[in-house]
């Protein structure tokens, strides 16, 4: 039996709002080769499983589903599910992201097949919010996230290669998975560090993926404790790899870190300036609003006074003797007409 070219692997945990869009983007791929879609649910407590099962029912020859009986976490789940891949390559996409180029897989397979020294490639991407509104375009070109296209950049900046854009040779991915700690706070950081030791990264400078930034995700949790745990966990991983591969260019890494720190300071400075501008603008608008309220209050009081004066004049006219007599005459004629 001829080997499948690609196994798409999608890991999901409580992503009922997004997973259908991700799965549909996989089904929409146009290729001249066969591929499979592997979906693994890490014991979700929402409606994710029924959505996944519906896709399997609609595409039984394409979709394979694996359901964890307990929540194992992303790292253990990823390491385990990669053993099920039957394709020559593994394409990763997390359930809250989705692909926006119908030829993504075809382009990446063509790229790797034409570069035998490279067993791993990625692409450019856009950032979207929870409602699919684009908030940053061509991110690796324009920012705000740094493209870590070398091992040194990865460790120095904690940048990334965007896992949801990856295409990696399956055998290599399984070797790498055997090297990463299964309790890693972020499996993708360790995977990237190991991949850089074993292959060149090929880059397709085209936007093929929508990377979703939500209010609560693995990379941006709502809980301050969870965020603190993530930051400390990534620091431990950085330190681990600094000591693991001591033959890397440490001087280059320090240079990159220095440049990154300068870039971050500039970002912070510009953010502070923008905040100052917005704060001043808010103060101006509040002052204008208060003036409007005062003016409106004065106008209302003037109108009330005008109304009082007019009412007094009206009543004085109605109750005047000159008006009472004609009124009585008019009433007399009305009664006798």
C-alpha cells in the first residue's frame, strides 16, 4: 500500500467554539496526494467531542478520531498521537487556529520535496481574535512576534516558528518527541529546539494560517498563577537547552538577546507614549463633556425660566378682567345658540 503523504494532527481541549473551523480548513485542502486528518481530544468537558464525531461521520475516509479518557496535557498528548501518523510528513494545527490557504499542504510538500536537506518547514501567518477579525497581518514580516528561524534566536528571544504552520518529516518528529520532557510547560518550544539540532528550517513566506489570540489559552492563560507558571516553565526550558547543547554559538545568542532587549525597550517606550496620549485625550474629552453638561444645564434652566414667565403672562391674561368679560359673553352665546 502506498504511504500517505501527510498526516494532519489537530489536538483539542475545550475548543468547541473553534474546532469546526479548523477541521473544515483541513478538508478544504487541494492536493495532488492523499492525506489523513487525525483529531485527538484531551478529555474536553464542552461540546467538542460531538463536533469532532460529526466530522468523522461526514468524512469517514479522511478523519481519524482519538479520545483521551483523562486529561493528559498537550505534551503527553502530542507525543502519543504522533505514533498514530501514517503519512510521510506531519502537519500540525492546534484546534483554535485554522488554515486560510487551500494550497498550504501542496506548497509545503513541494518545498520540502525540492529541498532534501530540509525536513521541516513553516509559513507566514496572520493573527485573528476570537471573532476572526484580523488584528495583525504577515506577522513574521511586520511583527509583533519575532520569527525564530535559528536555534540561537529561539533561546534568546523566545520567538517561534508557528507550530500550526509546520510540516515535518514524520520519522524526525517522532525522534524529536522522544527527546523532549513529557511534562514540558510548552511542548512546541522544546520541539523547535530539538528540530534545529537535526535539520534546516525551510520557510514559505506566504500567509497560510490564522493564529488565534484568545482571552484564555495555553500561551495566554487568564489566571495570573497559570501565567506565572508558564513563564517560569519556559525559563527552565531555556536554561535546560543552554546547558544541553553547549556547542552552539553563545556569542551570537548574547548578541541576539541584546538586540531583542533593545527592541523590547523601544516597544515599551512607544506603548507608554501611546498610553500617555490616550490618557491626555481622555482627560480632554472628560473636560469637554463636563462643559457640555454645564452648558446644557444652563440652557435647561433658561428654558425653564422662559416657560415660567410665559405661563405667568398667560395666566395673567386669562385671569384679567379684560379677558373674563369677553369670555363670559362668548360662553353666553354658545349656550343659547
